[in-house]
């Protein structure tokens, strides 16, 4: 495989590495990912519903598109939108797919439902467009450091075309076959596992606190021994420090993803009883006004149920 370097000197295993790329969706994750594409020497056109999010990228050299369809440029369009509704509004109802030239690759980084992933694959195919599902594992700080783990599913040739972009944003790519929805269901299942880990720590620390052992004391033991893994260590630290703002992954997004897991389970008759518990716990948090908090704030729900503040 031939190596060519972009203007920054970073090297990727791909022919014709430097590309013209569109990027739609500039939340905390999307902005960090797009900035890494610029750092790798790619030419970027960006669009976001809230225009203010485009300003930092414009200062780095990105072209700001006035409308979503004008972000379509070159051979690749990346997107990182919040949910099914946003993806549908922009790409299907908003006409972005119709603005793309045949052969263009759309790389969708959003965590979306299996049903929408299948619909998008069909709509792209009908228009002669290539579609790659590439949802990510990692919080905004990992995105900024280009250390995301990216799940990838789509036609091999399309994936190879966009590999330099994916490598510029990640520490590792995880190929999952040709059907795009395979990457999406793996992402949904992974987020379900993360939510389950958070809920288990939330309930366990409520128990220890009621008996006089602080969350910090207990989680230090657990995350240094039986659960010495990044998910437990990272979220355990947030719970121990009660550091739920600013949200790296806000509760409404967690609630959405647990709902996606339940829908995927229902579609294939796979019972997910604990997903129902997680959905209700997150709904309880949202009802209490915790929408702006990180989803590790499930620890607050467990503490409120036990009335710990009244005991301590």
C-alpha cells in the first residue's frame, strides 16, 4: 500500500490521503472529530444547526456552509448528529442525500436505531451513494485526542476510501462487516453495557454510603481490583467526586440509547429486562430536572431513593 502524507506530515495507509470533506453536526464530539481532520491536512466544509459551533473550526481553516446541503463537497461527507430525528430531518427530509453526487461516501458517526440504519443504507443505495456506519466509543476528551474507538460497517471499498479520515480521529478501527446496521447494533449494545455498569455503581455506592463507607472509598477498592477497567474507573471517578457537570454524555442521550436497545430487542424478540430498569432510572433523573447532567448522575437517583442526604 502506498503512503502519502498530508500537508501536516501525518501519514496514513491510503492512496490519495488528503481529501475534501464535508462535516455535519458539531456538538462536543463532532467538533473535536472535525478538528482532527483539519489537523491531518484535509479540506473541510462544516455545517451545524447552531452556527456558533462552527466558529472555532472556521478559525482553524474550515469553510462554513450556510446550509447543510452546501457542506457537501468532494468525495466524503461525515456526520455526527444527536439522534434519529436529527439524522432524518437533515438527510432524508432536508434533501442532503439528493445534493450528493453519485459515488460520494457518507460516513455516519451517529448512534441511531437499527431500523433507521437499514433505511439509510437503502436510500443511499437507491441514489448510487456509498454508506458507511461508523459510530464511536469515547467521550469528548478522547475525541479531541484522536483516541476514539470506531466501529465500522459498510462495503469494503467504501471503508478503504475513508480509512484515512477514520484513522485521523481514532486509536483503533473495529470492522464489523458490510451491513451498516451491524455497527449500530454493536454501539447500542455497548452503550447498554456502559449504562448497566453506571447503574450498578450507583446502587452499590448508595448501599455503602448508608453503612458509612463513602463512594470514593468503595470505588477506589473496586476499580483497583475486581473492576479495574476503563469504564468503571472513568465513571467511578465521576461518581466518587460527584462531578456530573459539564456532561461528557448527557442523560437524555443515555435515555435515548437505552430506548434504542429496547427497540432493537423487540425487533428480534430479545428480552432485555435490565434495559427497562435503566430506562426508568434515567426517566426518573430527567423528571427530577437532571437533563443537563452526565449520565453518571444515575448515582443521584440511587441516593435519592435511599434518602441518603437526610441520613448523612
